[in-house]
C-alpha cells in the first residue's frame, strides 16, 4: 500500500483514498469511523459477516479478478449468518485471493476497498453519508481533471514557445539591452546573480537598492516571458559550466541567449494567448 494518500472531508470525517492500477481505493476504516471512531474494525467485520455483503464481494471479484477462488467464496457464503461465523478483511483476502479489498497494519495501514465496494459499505453505514461521500469524491476527481487539463495546455504552449525560440533568428530590436563591457569584466561569484545580470542587467542587490519600497525580489516582479527565459538560462548555464567556460564567457553567452529568446517571446502568439 502506498504511504502517501489523498484525503477528502465528508461530514467532518476525514476519508483517505489511494490510486491503484485497477482504480481508486477508499479507506473503509475511515468510513467506519463515522459510525464508531474508537472501534472501526469491528464495524467492518460486522458488515462482512452478512450473506448479502459476501455475495456482493464475491460477485465483484468474479467480474474483476481472474485469480479469485470461488470454492472458498462458496464456503463463506454458506456459513454467513450463523452465530459462530466471523470474517475479517485479512481472512477474506488470504482465503479467496481477493483484490477488491486490501488491508495492512502499521502507521499507513488500514482497510481500503475499491470504490465500488467502498460505496456499498458506505450505504450500509448510512445512505446519507454515502451520498455525501459520492458527491465529494466526484468533486475531487473533477478538480483533478481540470488541473491535469491546465497542466497539459501549459506544457503544450511552452513546447511551442521553445520551438519558436530555437528556430527564431531575428536579432534586431534587441531585448533586453546588451550588457556593458564593465559588467562583462566583473566576476560574479553568485550564479543566481550571473543569470540576473544576463537577463535583467542588474544584480539582486542593485534591484533592491533601486526598489526599497517593494517587498520580494527581482524575480517576484518578473514577467511571464522573463520567467520562461530565466528557466532556460539555468539549464544552459549548467551546460556552459560543464564546458569549463569562464564566468565572463558564460555571462556574455547567456546575455546573447536572453536577448534572442526575449525577442522571440515578445512576438509569440502562443505566449500572448497564455497571458490572455
């Protein structure tokens, strides 16, 4: 079981869930705490004792698990309902080779079940709680899908921008201004300031002295175009360092690259759409 879990809040109850290859698994332990915070495992065991629960679990396994053991399932189903019958998640898993429920002890342990089973268990706990759980779970998945969509669009846009940067040969109307010979001769011990001078033309200290009333640093007030170029310069600077290029030589090279890339970005339609 993965140690890192996601969580949602349902009627003031924290519910954990994890992602596995065949789908999401929700914590039955947390759901049971809605009914009995002190002994959630007894709630789960009582649910699994009933014939209807075992039949539901068995049917789910038959539909989703080719390695499920039907003979053991039949034995549990026949014994269900008797006074002596007790069934725990661990016993169910070990006996039938079930995959719909997973259980593990320890700090990150507990009993988790596939959402199909978890929602069935929640319905047994409380129909109202089940509806709130489904609603909150859907909301979370919608948020995740929207976030993934935004991430994909951003990566696609940046990819187009980088392609434009690599192929754009326009060099007139240089942005930003070229660094002076005095700046090129200055040895910058701080690599961050090396990039600052290459892109912004000043060090972080010089920026703070020029903007005493602003909170933050030069990068906090950078444009989207400058942040994209700055990210590119960091990778390029690493390559130049590996080539044993002098600090002065790297500064000159980085400044030229910053000029070219900023010019490309300022004319990029993709960047304008991203900012708009």
